[in-house]
């Protein structure tokens, strides 16, 4: 049974439609990341799930129950906010216990739960401090703690790490993932940071302009992006794109170059017409100029990244990135050829921008 | 140009120094002079022979001064609690986005633009049993209706409270409203997620988190209480009898009507001391927060 299902959720603010018919089925215990650029409607979607915003159309079913009409506190969810939203005048202990107090939980249970969560998140030493006396990372722990003591099986996160510095973010990311494994609760996590998405998620929903473009395992999002947007958004450096055409015999034509697509697994039969070829930097190899199945290119510059390097080549009027070994990067000639691994490439229709 | 400016770097100091000199002479200088006068037996004309704290003894055996102080406490407590409560309530209503918010905000802010003299005169007219509310309601037909607080020595002080609240509630409303508008939207979302009832959210989460804002209101209202003069002059002139006398009016009366410079100065210094004592908790909490 799925933990949460969203059925054709629509939401507009005035004339502006923010969510266009979002559908999602989320299984129990999954860690779902909603990834997308700023303003694509991620927070709005999360607020709709939580009940903080009412949706205009559609249905939200949580554990088999339609909760579309329920108040946020009645949906059995917990939520962690980007700005922590701790109760400013209360101590950490009271921040944790206040919600339970409101809900009429027995005193003994409250004490027990606060102790449990304080131990779990290692905030025992902070219990008697006020939020203003905590660092950003500590506040975030308290905010997570406040969500956990609600003991709901579903937890929502809205960019919880974006106010932390890079090192702390990396640490907290790992801890959150471990927490998910310990607790086994369903988590929905909103971010615009693709590293968080790739490392934490069981499945990633990539959103763009109020639509879910792809909802899949992070690796398949990386390897088989379902649309041009996903391909360009996920991965660093961004995927290389080359415009061209597909001829009747299944060859990709661009300028006076033709590349065979026999190795490519098309999702539909016999496509043709204007297409875009996308290839990741690690799926391009540098060969001698004029080698078979290669495209002439000239080196613009190289970037050393420590473990490996990136070569930037001018090719077919575009600048393409190629991942290189450090040694190869140092001794790279200027005039070379590039060969694409077509089994790992992605082809998109220019018109629909979907994967072919 | 810029090097010239750098060489002239002391100029701002001079400008500010002039300002400080003005403050020092006219503000602290006046305070010192008043304190000096309070130690003399000056009447109409300053006398410079110091007699010690005689004027202060006189002051605290003066029935009118003691009544003034008591009145100030009564007025202060009711006025401050009432204004804070009413102003905050208005701010909350405005923040909950009741319909026609800007209309109400204007209505409640207008009294602030009206001088206290006009406020006092209007309320005197309204509360005067022979011309105002009581006469009006009796005119409609409720012959036994009585609202004569303005003319009753034991109640007149509360008419000042009513007029004062009417005058200042708008100020508290805008200050608290500004504070409420500054509340992070995520905090409200968290409150809704926890299912906290609205009144508890305000009383236990929102207002405790707005302590500096509330403290500013308290300080503003307190200074209003201590220097309260115009409203009394316009509404009751201290009467009936001496039932609505207050320290500021006492000082002014003794400076000008009764030409007792020494006693009036002693009263002024006592008011200053009182202000400092009342502000102490505020400064203390500010200081503690800094360090
Ligand atoms: N209350 C509102 N009224 C009108 N428009 C809104 C409102 N809230 C959000 N929007 C609009 O909805 C769009 C999506 O907002 P949302 O907050 O969901 O973006 P987001 O994906 O969370 O972005 P970010 O990564 O910056 O947080 C934005 O264009 C925003 O301007
Ligand atoms: Mg957002």
C-alpha cells in the first residue's frame, strides 16, 4: 500500500497556475526528494501535502485516507522548515514538548519522548537553551527533533539544510539519511541542491514549472533523463547538447557529420526529424583527428579538478566538456577528434523535448 | 578630492560636537540648574543660597503632591494596561486580515494625529453630564441613565484613562502590527502543523517572541504617563477638587501660578528620578541582552 498518493493536484495563485496536475505515488518508508529550480513550485507542493495551502483540484490520500479537507495538524504529518521556525521564547525542551502538550499527551510520555529525541539527535546538552543561543546547525537539529516527537510516519522537509554552511550541510545530510534508515519513516524532502537529491533519495521527482518532469531512481535520472530539462538540470557540468536531425536510416546528422545510433536504445519506434543529442562529459572519449566515427574538435582549455580534469573543446560551433584523466589533460593536443558513446547518450525530440 | 576629504576627516566630529554641546547645555544643563534650584528657597526669582533638601521634605508633606503621585500610579496602571491590551487586540485583528483593514487602521491611528488638548476637550464635552453622552441618552428617552464620572471626585481619574486609551491605542496598534508583520511565515506554518489554537499561539509563541517590541510600547506609554499634562488641563484641570492632579501639573502650577521655584524644581527632579527608576528594568534587560 502506498503511503501517500497525490492525484491530479492543481494549484493557482490568482491567474498564475503554480502546480499543473501533479500525480505521485509514494511508498511506505521511501525517501523522496523533490528537486527543481527556484520558483518551480516545490514548496507549494509540500505545503499542499501538509495542508498549509489548500489545493484547487485533486486529491491527497495518506495511508488510504483522503485528507484533502483536513487541517494540517490532523493529517498525521510532521514538517521541518527552511528557517527552522522554532518558538523563539521557549527553551529547546519546551519547543520539543509544546506540541505534545497541546495535543494532550500524558506528562510521562512527553518526558520520555523528549529524552529519546534529544539522545537520538545529540542535543541533550542544549535542552535548557533558547533558540537564540544556538548555532544554525543546532537549531536545525532541534527543528528536526520537534518534527520527530510528533511520531508521525511521514515527515516533510522544505530545504532544511540551505541555511547551513557547506561542511555542516554535508554532515547533516549523512545524518538525515541515517535517521531515515533508523526510523523507517516516509520522508519527502524538497531541495534545489542536486547533490542532496542524488545522495539521499530513493526516488527523485524533478519538477519544472509546476510539473513533475521525471519521478525515478536518482541513477536513472542521471543516466536516462526523461526530458531536455531534466538532462540539463541534473549533473555537473551540465550535459552537452548538440542539435541535429535523424535521417530515415537512423543516423544522427549535424553539419556534415553523421553518427550512427545503432547502440542507442530508442523508447519509440522509428523516430525522425529535428532532435537534440545529449551526452555527458564522461561518455565522450578523445581520439586522433580523423579517426572513424569521430568529430573534429579543438581544445579551448582544461580545468584540473583534483581527482580528474575537464577538457573544454570547441566542436560543431559549441563548447563541449569532456572528463579526462589528469595525465591526459596535461598532455592534451589542440586538434583532436571526439567520439561519443551512443549507448549512454540521450536523444530528445526538439518539438516535445521528451526522450526518444 | 578624496585625499582632501581625508585630510578634512575631523570635520564630522566638529559637526557632531556642536550637536552634543547643544544637548549638553540645554538638556543636561537645565537638569543641573533645576537640581540646583531645588536645593534653594527660590520663589519668583532664583536665589542662589543652598538650604539643603528642605524643599523635598516640604514636597513629601504636601497633600497635593502625594495625591498627584497616587493619581499618576492609578492612571498609569489602567492607562498602560488598557492601551496595550486594546492596541494589541486591534493589531491582532488587523493581522488576521479582517475586511477593510486599512479603513480601521486609519480610524484608530487618527486620534494620534489629534493633539491631546483637542482630545481632552472632545472627551470633556462627550462625558460632561449636562451636554454629552448622558444628556443625549436621556434625551432619547432613558430618563434615569447616569454617566457622571467626569464630575465625581472618585471617578474623574478614569475618564482620563478612557481618553488616554482612545488617544494612544492606535500607536500601540501600529507598532505591534509592524512586529507581527515581521514574524516569519514559517513560524505560522509550524504553529499550524502543531495544531496550536490561535490564542495560545499569540500568547505563548508570538508575543513572547516580540518582547523588544512590547518593551518599546511600554517605554513610550510610560513617558506619556509621567509627563501627562495636556490631557488633564483640557479635561478636568485637576478637578473636581484635587482628584485628578498629577505631578507634571503640580510642577507647572508651582512654577508659574504659585511662584515657588524651589518646590517646583524639587517636584521636577522627583519626576526625573521616577522616570529613571521606571526605565531601569528596560535598560537592565537591554544591557543583559548585549553582554
Ligand atoms: N502566496 C502566494 N501568492 C502568489 N504567488 C505565490 C505565493 N506563494 C508562492 N507563489 C509563487 O509560486 C511560485 C512557486 O513558489 P514556491 O515557493 O513553490 O517555489 P519553490 O520551488 O519552493 O522555490 P524556492 O526553491 O525558491 O523555494 C513562485 O513563482 C512564487 O512566486
Ligand atoms: Mg521553496
